[in-house]
C-alpha cells in the first residue's frame, strides 16, 4: 500500500513532512527517538522544524501508525512495526533490538473485564557485539 493511503487510513493527512518521516521509520527500523529522526532528515529537508517532527511522531503514535517505546523514562523511541514483538535494549551501546514474543498466553491469564490498551515487553542487557 502506498504510504499516503496508509496515513489516510489512519486518519492522518499525508503532508510531505509526514510522508518523509513515515518512510524513514519504515526503512530504517532503528527505533529512533524524535531527535534522531529530525537530525537524519535535516540534510534533505533543511526547512524541517524540530517541533513538527516531534508533533508528527506523537500524532503517528496516537493514531497507531507507529508505537512509542519508553524503556527509559527520559527517552521515547518509535517503531513503525506495530505488531507484537519484544525489545531488547543494550545497556552498553544503547541499541534496541527486536525479538519475537507470543503474548497471547499472558493476555489470556488476565482476569475478565480488564481491557488492554498497550502491551510492551522490554529486556535490558548486553548485545552480542558488546558482550
Ligand atoms: Zn551493545
Ligand atoms: Zn521494534
């Protein structure tokens, strides 16, 4: 599906900036912070404002186009892959890795009448390159 259509489907008006940001997220897969996205796109979009990047990331997350990952309180990262998967953060190099998780069993063990809005699995440790 074209990016513009995908954005429209999530009730987000596809502007040039939004399309650029979404394409960056979908191709880089590096779980960037809004600041990383801003710095990476500034080269090709010199008029880009930091505020619009931050607002766009928040909007995307709100519309479930991407997921916000807050492993550390002071650092929000974003992921265009909204399927269930776990995140492993290396405490040495700071990189965030994906891994597969099956949350269905855990969700079933939740008592009745609880409704889940968000689900996250985070691990911290050292990655192979840092071990
Ligand atoms: Zn590492
Ligand atoms: Zn991820």
